[in-house]
């Protein structure tokens, strides 16, 4: 895609690598970078733009898009199109592209790191030593090699995680509701039930949809047979936190690593949300990070270049 006139304008609504704005400007766009813009502000001015760059804050729903009379395309930095009404956008002739290829390695490495930190009790032991407690037996770790790992969702990040896990000689069980025929000598196509029965580690790599919202709930936890470690770097809304906390207390899972939460604006938390987070932060077998799995320095740049390439714009470094 190439701009047809120098009057085309692009609104960037989040933090982006400088290569993105530089390349858009070189292609003839006028770029407005407003990384702190609010939803209402974006809705009030979107009628002036032919291009829109989104991260995770602004929703391009039908009401929003109805105001975007000049909009030709939407670029999503990263993965996950749940904030965009893609069906309505397509009917309006608005092209929607994302760049999950840009941060899949970053997410996969983050998941691997979280798994190793938890099973080897690195974070918990670090806090104890810093508190002048030297406890070796209580912080004895478990090796990843030889374990059975379940991956739910085999898109960009799920497949990249599988690639990183191969050298650890784990048994890889992979379930994807919408895919088949992806198995190979290292990856065993599996059912969700088989993962719940056999996996000692389960990592989620699914988008947030009606099918996946609260999919990790009491029914899911009651189906687990190996007291697995759970890792979620996809979307916070797939996990019911109340049910998760209960599962931890009942020892249905041996640990949890979360890079995402249902509500990531901590300043807006209700008393219930604060109570949930407090319970999680007090547990030695819970690891929490602030939605940074796909936010490495390399991914930060790569997401922009992938997006530019999909829009038909040459990256300018």
C-alpha cells in the first residue's frame, strides 16, 4: 500500500519505535504521535486520519470506526486484534494488519524464562537470600528436561515456544482449536483433555475472544491431573482470577506465571481486584510481570518494521 498524497495523516496512539514514524513520513504521511491519547480524544479526531496505529489502549470498535470517514488502514503493533472490530472495518474498506511475527520470539523467551525461574525457585530464593535466609533444601529446584509441556494455541508465539523447548527434550503436547496437521517429530497434536491429564506445564497462546474469555476456570482446574505450572502471556481475560486463586490454595496447580491481567490499569482497581492481586503477590509460587513478554528492545523495533512491510512501506533506518 502506498499513500496517494502528501496530505495523508497517520495517528500513532501508543509507544512505537522511531523507525515507524520516520518511515511513514518518508512515504509521504503526516504523522501525529500521541502515545498518551485517551479513547475519547482519539474518537474526537479520528475523522482527520487516513491511517491509524494501535497498541493495547485504544478500541477501534464500530462506534469509533463510524467516525473514521477517511480511514484507509489500521496497523496493530503486536498481536491480538480484539480491540478492533475487524468485520465492520472490512465492510468499510479499512485494511487491518498486525505484527505478531515481530514479538513472537520475545514472548517465547519470556515464557521459557518464567518457567525456569519458577521450577528452579529462583525468584523465591533470591528474595529469601536478600532477607538473610539461606535455605537450600526448601529451594531445591526441578529440571525442565523430560517434562510434559502443553501448549494451548499454536500460532506465532505458541509455535515459537515449541521451537525453543525442543532442546530441553520435553514431550510437547499442542492443542489448537482451529488447526490440524501441524504435528512433527517434536510436536504431538493433542486434545485439550489430554493436556489437562498429562501436562506438567501448560502455556496459553490464544487471542481473547468469546470462546477464550474465562476459559481457565473452575471446570478447567478440576480437569487437571498433574498439578501443573500454568503460564499466561496471551490475554488476562482468559483466566478467571478468583478460580485461579482457589486452585492455588487447593494445590491443583503447583505455580502460576502471569504476564497479563484482566485489568492492567492498577490505579482503577476495585476493592475486589486489589484483594485478588494482594493474594497473588503473597504467594511464593506466583510470578507476575507487567505485560512485557513481547516488549523486548528487539521486538519493539521488529513490530514496527513488520507492520511497515505489511502496509507496503519501506522501513527507513
